[in-house]
């Protein structure tokens, strides 16, 4: 292909890369003006500027790497602009969420206040992630390491601008605007149900946290190579902070699941449990990648490590106590006389104790099978039992028969799962390592779940996926443990 001497592609690329900053700054000025004047015209102009900036963001990185004379400098400029743009958008929408509570909804409901708090938490997460990514990439460049874009990093880059634009349109929405096709179109996308916004924000928080974990897994070891001046013991003590932080996030997700379930939002609670399961996978993967699972040469291995103990506590909170508590409060609010006669409180306690007992066995087991769990792992058990509760909570009031069916189904599944978690002769494949070996499985499951979130069948899809895993030992129980323990696909000899 002949070289384009006009430089038009480079000029277009420069406009797309550097044009986002003035567009977003203009959107910020429009938002400030809207908070003072409540002008529908200024609101419409601000939303248009944000959506144009979002469109630029989706293509500028590819064009920068393709048409700039110096692709590395172009990618650096693209990342700096990303950081500046997100540093404007997300604090802006956080302020807008609070303004909306004070002036647009002077008597806000509890869910609206909860949404404003979640937007604030999302803003903090985005800013922390951006600064952390900048630091870790700087470490990688000092060691001449190529920047690696894994699934979480690519996914976060793709969804950040659309999430920021959607939240901008929602929090600064001014009703009774001028009759026009543009304003009517903006009005339709600016008034989504709060349930939809909760889904989007929770998933985006999980993606940001997963992106940080991916960066730690890739570059965490390099980060401390020079800082510790050859002191391997100090280096390991500092490195253990990374998987331990992910373990704390695991427990935090479990507590958030209980909180959202207490507000009657079981779908959001199930998403937090999925996030807890993700962090449970990542903390072990990060520890293995950083070399923290093996003792130092010459050191005596500890029977119970602090990291392992913290992981067990987090798992007990997220996957044993949280599902049991959610089941108890859900059944306590169900007015059916037959269910109230059943010992649902004792069943909740049975499930929690069975899960904790399984964690104790897993910690003390002297003969583990590489790549397998003896009995169903507690994260899978928690997601399995929460799925029918999501369906039960979503069933409309005019279908009491189905509502009663799912209530009793949840009751029976709690007992069955408590037993299967402690059925130690049954070998369950380590699904996290299986997905690492087969990334297409991760992508397909994620796509199916994301599509089902916007439908009434999310709980059904989640239940089907978990039942497949529940019966998977029939097909996976004979896999070679060496293959099951691997996190990468083996290349043929």
C-alpha cells in the first residue's frame, strides 16, 4: 500500500485523540450551567458533547497505533487523555448524583440515595484504578516489559466512556425540554430504571477491580524487585499485601450482597456474590503468579498461613454466612403459612455451618488432589443457592403458584447444596483454572449472563449454569490432575 503523503489519516487521528479533552471540558461547563439554570438546551448540548467524545474514545486507540508516526508515543498520549477525561467525567457525575437528590428529587427514596452512594464508590474505584495502572505500567516500562492488554483491561477501556456518558445523561436530566428529535432520543436513554443502572455500575466496579488484579498479576513481582534491595523476606511480606487486598475485596462483596438483599434487590446481591467468586479466583492466581504459595528456601512451611486464614474468613463471610442470611431474610418476609411452618432458620444455619466445615476440611486436608476440589467448593455453592432466590424474588405477585414453587425449591436446594459441599469423595474441577485454560468459555459465559441481565430470565440462566457445574463431576471427574491443575493450555509436543 502506497504511503499517504497528504497526512490526512494522521490529522484525523490527532483530532480523535486530542479532541476528546475539549469535548469533555465543554460537557463539564454545560453540567455546571445546568445545575445553576436547569436549562434543557444546555443539558442537550452537554449530552451531545459527551456522546461525541465517547464515539472518539472507541476508535482513537486503534487509529493512533495505525497511523501515527510513532505508535508508542501515540498510545501513551491515548492513555494520558483517557486518564484526564475520566478524571473529569466521573467526579462530575458523582457531584451530579448528589445534586439530583437535592434539587430534582427533594424527597428521595432509599434506593435513589443508595444509587448516589454507589456512583460515589464507582468514581473512587475508577480514579484509584487509573492511578494504579499508570504506576504499574511505568514499572513495566522501566524493566523493558511489553505492555500486555488482558481481557479485563480491554473490557474496562471499552465500557468506561459509555458508562460515563450514560450516567451524565441520567444525573443531569432536565425534563420538559424543547420538542425535537434529539431531545426525545436523549430523554429515552436518560431515564433508565434504577435496577438497570445498578447492574451496569456493579459490573463496571467489578471490571475495574479485575483490571487492577490483572496488572498486579502481570507486573507485581517487577514492582518490588529494586525496592527491596535483594531482601527476599521483605519482598515477600510486601507482595502478600496484593492477594490479601483481593481477599478483603472478596469479603466486602459478600457484605454488600447482604446489604442489597436486605433492600429487596436480590439480582444486585447475586452480582456481588459473582464478584466475590471472581476475587476468590484472582487472589489465588495472584499469589501463585507472585510465587507466594511456596516457602522461602530453607524456611519451614507453616501449617496455617496468615494469607490462608484470611482467605478462609473471607470465604466464610461471602459464601457461607451471606447466602444463609439472605435466605433467612427472604423466607422470613414470605407470608406463606406452609413455608413459615418449615424450619428455614435451622436450614440457613445448617448451610452456614456446612460451608464453614467444608472450608476447615479444605485447609486441613493433607492429601489434596491438584486441580480438583473434594466436594462442591463454597463459591459455587453460594451462587447455586442464590440463583433460585433471584427467581423467587422476581416472580410477579399474580403468580402465587410459581412463587411458592421457587420458595420451596430454594429451601430444598439449600439442604442439598450443604450436603454436596461436604461430599468429599466427589471431585469437582477447579473452574477458575479451567476457564484460564479455555478463555472462550469465560467469554461465552460472560456474554450469556450479560445478555440475560436485561431479561426476566437472568436467574434461570444462572441456575442452569450452576446446575451444569453441579453435575459436572460425571464428565470431568476422570481428567488428569496435572491437566486440571494447569492455568494455561499445554502445547502439543
